[in-house]
């Protein structure tokens, strides 16, 4: 009896536990959808807050960096929006600001250091620092974000003015410099020698370099294309150019014989002012009566130093400070009829009775040029000279 009673009690307890479990489960199942809905709503609100924060951050970043849409760097952006690089921008503004006849060039160092090099023409004395500062006002106004320095070079390509970033900022604010800053500009210019050279851009013809040369004489100035020849000791100019720039009597002019690839050649010797890259020099010139080929010889580079970069077809020329380059007077107008006598700089006086043709001298003429026919070179030079004349004419118009 007791056992039955005990078993009954256990069964009732089990049923009670089961009933409580069933009620709990039912209650849980009833409340679960609401909990899931509330949790989903909470998660949605959290995601919405995160989305709005992310959207706000993207909008802020777009406002700050939207200019990057035209390029990753400032150089790309200027090129993509204005179809020009920073170098082109500074170059164009400077060319419009400085006086006609002055040359300018932009160099880039360490990607962000832009320096403007201003070269005075060879027939102009040094310009005053205050005057140059006035020319730089529009350049600084439009290029202050990139232009770091400005160096000014005189007619022999020596630096004599240097405007650093502080001077340029002062020019941008005041439009001029104080006396103290002007003195500082002069002192810095005298000590700045990094770019005391002129870059002469050449053209490659096979293994040789050809470049434009200005020949000035008593009756005119002509531009021709010359072959740069380190094996030629004397500069050689064609007979036609000599006739256009002077009225020399070649029949009585002193002559010299030179070794060429095609043998000995006797040439009359005259004097002309030869200008290459803004360095005018009055030198002896051999008259080439055989063909129209012009050679720039080593006698032109006396008193100058140079570096030949064959890879980029450039010649870097600067004045040798140990040798003084003489001053040059302006050439006589083209209608002049008086023939100027050419001086002789070898210290020996030549007489009219001197032999017209001297014995062969140990002098080379065109030593680096092969024995091939040079007519192709003359044709190449004529075509390039026509391009230069067309470009000059277009710029003048």
C-alpha cells in the first residue's frame, strides 16, 4: 500500500513538473516572435546608425578629396584639367611676364621643388633686382603653390640674383622687396652656381649632333645648322653663309690647309661672330667652298667649358671663370658697304705679300666625320632650319 502511495506521489510530481515545463515552453513560444522582432529592430537601428555615420564620413571625405577625381597628384590634376603640367604652367606665365628677348626655363628637383631660371639676353647688361622683382609679381600670384625659387642669370650665364621662398612670398604680398631683401637676393645670387650653364638642344643625325648656329658679320646675321665635331679644331662655315654675312675678298684672304676624311682641303680664313646658345664669340672661321656643310669646331669653345650628353642630345655650356670673355659690339647693319678688316689674334702681323696658301698644318677639319657623302647631312640641316624658321615666324605672328 505504501509502495503504491509512493509511486502515485512520484507520478503526480512528474506530471506536475511536466505540466510546468509545458506551460513554460508554451509561454516561451508565445513570446519568442516578439523577442525576435525586437532584436531584429534593434539590429536594424544599429545598422542604420552605422550606415549614417559611414555616409557622413564618405561625404566629408568627398568634400575634402573630390579634387582627386581629375588626378592622384597635383601635377596630374593640372594636366588633366588644363592640359598642361606644372612646368608648362610656370613656363607660360613666366614667358608672358618677363620682357621680350629674355629666356626662362623651369627645373624640377625632388618632385615638388620647382625653380625658375631666367636668362638675360647676351646684349643686355644686368637688370636691377627691383625691376626683376616687379616682373615676378604675376608669376608668384599664379604659381605660389609650386614655385620655390627663382634664379636670374646675366648675359654670360652667371647667376647674380636668387629669390628664395621667403622673397617670393614677400613679392606676392607687397608686390616688391625691401632694401634688406634686395641685398639678400643679390648675395644669394652671387653664391648660387648650380645652374651656371646653358642647355643647347641638338638633334641627332646618325651618331653625330647637329645644332643651330647664328653667324654675324659686317653685312648681316644668318642662322645655319652646324655639325658638332670634336675632331675639328676650327669652325667651318659654308661659302654661301659667309657671302650673306660679309663682303670678304676670299681671293686675298689668308688660307690654311686641313686634313679631312676626303683628303686635304685648302680654305680661306675669315672672322665672324659665332653665337651658340647665347654665347657670342668672334673667332676664326674656315670657309667651306666644297659643299654646304657647316662644322662647329673646338676653337669656339676656347674660354668656355662644356659637357656633351649624347643620350639626351644636349650640350651644357658655361663660362670658364679663369678666362675672361671679351665684350662684343653690335654688328654693322646689312646695308653697310665698308668691309671691316679682321684682326689676327696670334700676335703675328700678316702682310699682303704672304702666300695665299700656307703649307699643310697639323690641324684637323672634320676629323670625327666619316668619308661618306655629306649631301644627306646638308639636306637634313636644311629641313631642320626650315622648321626653326617656321616656328620663329609663327611665334612672331
